[in-house]
C-alpha cells in the first residue's frame, strides 16, 4: 500500500472558521464569524495570536489573504512562536511576496526560511501592527501553512515562482572508484558524540599539538589562550587515553606530531608573563600572570622572550621515540602521521616562540628531518605533510592578506606548494625513499558571518552563501565570495600541482568546518562536502572539531554513516552520476558491499521543492527501496514519497537518502 501524500496546506483560518486544532488567543479586538472574513482592529499596535499543539517545521511558508485600507501601507508584522526559549524572527510584510486580487484583496506569502530559519518546532502564529493605523478594521479571510509555493504569488524579483524544479540523474555503475573510509573523520571528541555521527576516524591535531610534549602530557595553548603551558590533568586528555579510546571504538587514527623543534617544558610557564610585560591588553582570568602579548590598547604585538622561556628543544631522537610508542600503543589503527599544524601561521598562533614567518627552506628542512625520523621508527608509516591553513597557503607563507612582507616577495618568485613538491621529489629521488604520502590542506570558508561550529549567521543570505562556499572545493566556475576573490577549485588544483610536482601523492583535508551546525544550511554544506570528498577521491578528511550531538550537522554525517539508526550507510564505492545542471541540486551515488545502491540527494533551494527522476538503466534497473529525509530538527525520518517512474519529491532545503535494491539475479 502506498502512503498517502502529505496535504498541500494546513488551514489556520478559513473565512471565520479556525482550522482543526487551532485556538484563538485573542488580544486585538476582532470578530470571528463563520463564513465571513475576520475583522481585526490593529490600532494601538495591537495583534492577534492563533495557537496550535506543537507543529513540526515541515512547511514551506505561510499564506495570509487580507484586505486593509490603502493608507495603512505595509503595516503588518508576522512571527511564529513557541513555549520554548527559541526566539523566532519577526517578518514584515514589506519583504513578503504577494498576489494582488480585485477589490483591494491580496495574498501574502512569507517563506519559512524567514519565519523559522533554524527549523524549530512552533505552536502559534502572531500577527501585529508595527506602524500606526486607525480603528478601521483589517479583513483577514484566510491563513494557511503550505508545503508548496502558490503559483500566483509573485516573487520579490517579479514573476511567478515555480513550485517544483525537475532534475533527471543517470547513474552509471560501469564508472566507479573506491571511497576512502577516512573521509568521515572528526577531531577527537567525546565517545558518545563520535558514536552519534558514526565517524570512522579520529584526528589528534589543532594548534595546541604544535608544542605537545608526550612525556609530560603538556602543551602550549598559543594564541588560542594566552600562550600558556597546560597539562592534561583531566581523564581522557592525554595521548595514551586518546589512542585507547579510538581503539576501543574501532576508529582509525591520524596523529599530529610537532616539527617546529620545540615542545612545552612544563605545565606552568607562559609566553608573555607579567613579570616581563607588566602592562598587557588582557590577562588570563584564571592565571593573571599570563598575558595575551599585546600592548594595553591592543594595537602592538609585544616582543617575546627566548624560546626556552616556555619550551625545550627536540630533535629526531625525540620524534623517533614517540613514533615507536605510538605505533606500539595504536597498532594497525594508526593510519597516518601528520606533520604539525599550519606551519605558515606559526608567526601568529605561536608567535611567542616563532615570531617570524616560516621560510620556504625552513619548512622543507623541518619536513625532511621529521619524516625521516618517523620512517626510521615506523618504516611502513603513511605521512601527511605541508598542512596548509587554506587556499592562500598554496602560494606563500603568512596569512595571505599582505599583512607583512612575505617570504615569496623577499626571496623566491615561485608559489610555495609547487616549490615544496619539486624539492621533495628531488630529495626523494636521491634517497630512494618517499618523504610524505599525502598533501594536507585545511579548508574554512572566509566569508563574513559564516562562523564555525554552531556559530554563524542563519539568515537566508548567509545560509545560501554558506552552502555555495562548498563549491570552492571543486567548481572552477565559482569565484570565492570573500577577500580571496578567486576561483579556488581547491581539490582539482591540488591534483594538478601534485601531478606536475610529485606524482603519486594523495590528498588529505585535515580540517574543515562551515558553521551553522544547528541550521539546515550547515547540514547541507557538510553533506555536499562529504559527497564531493567521495567523488573526488580524497584520501582522508577530518571535521573540526565534531558536530554537536543532535545538531543538523550531526544528522548530515549520519546520512552517510548511519541513516536508519541501525548501521545502514552510504556505500564504499562511488558511482558516476550525470545530472541535469541545477546549481541548487546535487546527487551522489554509491554501491555497498551487498550490492545495494545508496544515493544522497540534496535540495539547497530554500523555497522550492525538487522532483528528481533517477535513471538506473546503466545499473541494471534497480528497484526502489527505503527513503529517508532530513529537513528539520527531528532528524532523518522515513519518507514514503516515491512516485511512479523512479521520481522522488524532495522538500526545500533537504537531504534525502534513497536506497535502490539490486536487480534480481537471473
């Protein structure tokens, strides 16, 4: 039996009659008479509240059909509300789309992307006047929550807004390649959180690992927190506990080793002590003897003391010792070693120790010395190097914004990464040993208000820019919408540079994050990225740090790793997809070991649904299986919306998991 289709509208009010379950909570003076429009007195900034039991955020928008005196202008403001602590936006009718009728009647269309951008459950609708109006009544004939855009409503840009787009996707099981399981990694986190995302790997990394002393379980926080030495004095923080936890949870490990040449000497020293710099911009509230290394007005970076103030020098023997201990403790779970964290930013993140920009030659020498030490202790090691902080690090040292004279401008008229690759290849040809196996690059969108983790804007403009920012990873036609102002095409660019400079190296995205974790835009950006990693053959990737449990970003991970809550996952073999061009739609296809095909389809349009037709002839015409949809805070839900002929109806701003069962064997 096929499930019944969802209703196109949920009636709130229809000519004086409230829809089922709705209650009139009053406020403004009004007349509620069956069969007639409600007449509301909005004078004195009055309003009207209509309440219902808790509603899921599954609607596309709110319709209001009304007639008001022309002198009132755009007087109305609308917002949703609930008995929770959530604050919903107030949306003015001036920004709404509308359909104008005869005799002064018109229909307002307010999209849920404006009314409920975080897709939180709600239980009431409030209408109020935000401009001074008279006592002449406003007539309201209809209010409804809709799941499709009305065809007669005009968009703000003019012209009717189509309710549903159509895309056809052809999957070709003749064109496949393996998907690395390491692309579903996260920074080390709480076991319950990692289990919630079903992450495959843990990364030991971040700024603090640049000066981590494994013998003391101590590190320096750098610019992240007052350049303090601290100790892993809580259970689970030290490297051994990290390894034990990863092994117990059957996760792979990527481990960052310092190459800067110094590690924390104790758990009490700091880079800018008050004894040396009594006047600083800010000091640690828990340890006031440690400052932020800035002048009192914050405008000048203070000169640091000698490295020995916080750190002790280390060399190859130290690296070999730790490598042996790591391999012994981690066993086969240790998948790769990573050479430090963002060296071209040391002059910022660790400026108390390394105030000058790292030079080309210095980065090369530290890479060669450290990788050689690792290979002595672990001949079968897989090593990731370079560890660029982002796109600009391909070209030069520093932060890419021209804040200081660059190494490239001073000495070498060659971009950094191509130079580094060529020098590595030259060295390795002489020694007969490969220094590194992967180029490690980090990726963080630089646009305004994108944010990190649960932070960042969730207004429609920022949300759409967050989603578009993922295209910087792969799309040559996308020009980055930040100060970068360039077509990054980061992963294909890295592939080309490796092919030209040192063929055979892989690619690792050691850190990435898009912000907006609790918003559907953060989930869509993450899902697009995970899908692209598989299509583009990335060897490993590690979300920084980990999606908050229950967040929409965590659900995006689960769409690939555990979409039914019972271990069903995106396959380990990527299948080629040829789809109609649509900048707001993506389809990723895979094959699982049991032959089942699993597709993930994204609709990044906040207003319009998508009808997706899947052509599976080149995969033996598989039959429909289960479907799951993520579009709101209730997570991935079974979705029976399968239509004839392999057509699937995707909701606006949604992630859909589509199973296709392999054809029966003849």
